[in-house]
């Protein structure tokens, strides 16, 4: 079924994807998460191109990659040598980059030739499209914007879906690295109650398209514990914003890794 879907033509609007990418190790090991990433491509039509919003490009300003040959960025440390040897040679797409810049012109975007594909992007896509045969570009997250502005920017990207572009937000619905590393050192991996509650609350709020509640979730006690910093939360806002209210929402991947990393993934549409 996956092969047939990969060879099909794109019909109608592309869905929108949010992926909980978790540890970079998921890109080189066979586990429930990497198998989940691999299965995602069989659940959606074949895209003409991919636009990703990764937690790991969180900077001052809105930037879009535009290099035909993009470098694979190994933006982490302390992992096995094999992880630093991974390359994901997907081509860029200058035409798509220009379209993105026009759609979000209000935010004064710029083309970046310095960035490439960080692990928030390639650790997932190398399982979804292992041949790297779909063009990919990245859009940065401008840390100067507030959450409603991020949502508005994401909504401006909606027309891309009618062009066969797959919009992918890559972060984690729960992402508390201090707790996760503490559990990893202790070898416990117990999911904290606050993490379970926040993950479930997000599920319910998103399913009901309760936008106001979603925008304020990280201000709650559970939200502050789940996201000490906003970088891994905001990609969900982008995926949600690129969806149309009332579209179907499914959760093809669920569960926690390292205790405090929700690996929940969502498909809108």
C-alpha cells in the first residue's frame, strides 16, 4: 500500500503533518519511533515538495532555505559516530522558497544560504522518504514573534497545500530535556503525571479546534513543565495554523520516549 501511494498523483489538498521527532538516535535505529516515521508516508499522498518548520532553527528572523544542494546539519553532541555520518541529500526548491517569502512578506523573510536541513527535519524524512527524492526547504521560527503571530504566519502558508506541498512541523508536544536526561541517567523512564496530563490536554484541544486554549496552554503549570522553552512547542502551532478548522485530525504515533518526550504525531486533513 505504501508503494502504491508513493506512486500516486496528488489529488486535492495536501494534509498537514506534525511529528514528534525526539532523540536524533531515532534516525539510525530500528525502533517503534523510526518505524512510525516510515509508516507516515503511506498515510498521505506523495508531495510535490516539503516545507518543514523545525524546532532546531529558532532564531531572530524569518528565513527560508534556498540552496539546491543543502548540507545535512548535525546539530547535537555526545552521540555515536554513526549519527554524524548520516547524510540526507534532498534537493532544495528555489521556486517554493520564493512562494513562501511572498506569502509571509508581512514578516520580512529572507533567503538563507547558510542553513541546511537540521535533525528536526532529516531524522524524520530519512525514514519517510529514504531516497531523498522529494525537494525540501526549511522555514525558521522567529523567536521575536509571540504565539498568535506564529499562528497568523502559519495560516498564510495554507495556499501551499493546494500546490501539493506537504507542510511539516517537527518538535515535541512534551519536551523537558532536564527531566528526560535525569531519567536517562537513572534508567527509570517514568512518564511524569504533568507530562501525561499535558499531552492529553493537547489532544483534546486540537481535536476540538479550541484555538484560544491552544495558544495559552504553555502558560499553565503543566505547560511550563512540558516546555521550559518554546522551541519544540511552536512547530505544533505552525501545523495547526496551516490546517483548516474542522479538518479531521488523526494521531498515527503516540507514546513517550525518555520519560519526558512526547512522540505524538498528528495528521490534519
